[in-house]
C-alpha cells in the first residue's frame, strides 16, 4: 500500500477530480440550463412575473408543484426574484420539466430514464445531466475519483452540456469547460461545489420520498372509498326485518 507524500498527492488529485466534476455540473451546467430557460421565457423581470401571475397558463402548474412540495419555500422564494440569474440548477430542472413546453424524451417517454445515445434532443440532454449527476454522487462518500473515472464522467457531462448549447454559445461553453478542467481550486472552492452537489441530490431524494408517500396515501384513500361504497351497496341490498 502506498504511503507518505506519494499517497497524499494521489489522494489530493483524486479529491480535486471529484470537485471538478461537481463544479462542471453546478457551475457550467446551471448556466447552460439557464440559457435554455431564457430562450423560452425572456429573462426580464416583467416576463418572469407574468409566469407567476394568476392569468398565466403556468400558474396552476406552479401552484400544484408548490402544494406538493416540489417547489419548497426556498425555491418558491427564488421565483419572485427579478432575474433568472438567481435560479439554481435545482429550480431550473423543475421549471424546464414543467413550465417550458418541453416533453419527456421521445426515445423513452420518461423524464426519469436515461435516453439512448442516438437521442440528441434538448430533453434527452437535460435528463442526462441529472443522471450523470447521480454517477458523480456515487463517489461522494470519499469525494474522490481516479483519473480513468474522472475522464469518462467529464466526457459524458461535457457532451451533454455542449449538446444543449447552440451557435456562439457552443464555443464559449467549450472554453468554460476547459477552464474548469485545468484551473486551480483552493480547498474552500472545492468544498463549496461538493456541498452544492450534495444539496441538489438531497433535494431530489427528499422530493421523491415525499411524492411516493403522497401517492401511497392517495392510493389508500381511494381503496377506503371503494370499500365504503361497496359496503354501502351491500347494505342497500339487504331487506329490512319485518315489524312484529
């Protein structure tokens, strides 16, 4: 087993690999998703307020998401800001899937299934970013990835991000990705992006658990209603006892 300075250097490199992947997703990924959102909903304050207004076609959807807890108080509060620049990757993912006129990838028909490589649609690449987030998070316990794993994940995530860009943005995005891959990061910066990735994953896990519980409660309520109706129907079919 390696020990001493060599082992420390290897550990530091692998920790930095993990932090770079977190930053790629959180930093560049967020900006790319924001560009998609802004292309659909003009980022000016007036436009954002229209989405939230009761006359908006998206109003009922947003209210439903709020009621179900998908848009928790923190995310809901961000919707009242004057610019989409305040939207984090968690909120952008929710909005893109629900109020941007996008549908699940045709190849899968599901927002929660990894699409095949042949599907290069906007929707497919949005799904990929979330799935590759999970691949990165699988290394969260040690917060490190070896070079081989890092290079493969970096390629997967970069391709998905660039696939979401268009025109001049492709070049600037590729430049930003290259900078993140080589730029030095101090320990505080590494910890910052690790924490943000952890927060994003925990939000998804908590939301999934909450929705599953809600669905379970609804199913139980429906079963109870069916039983009550069945019992009521059987009682109506029983003749009353004759009076003496």
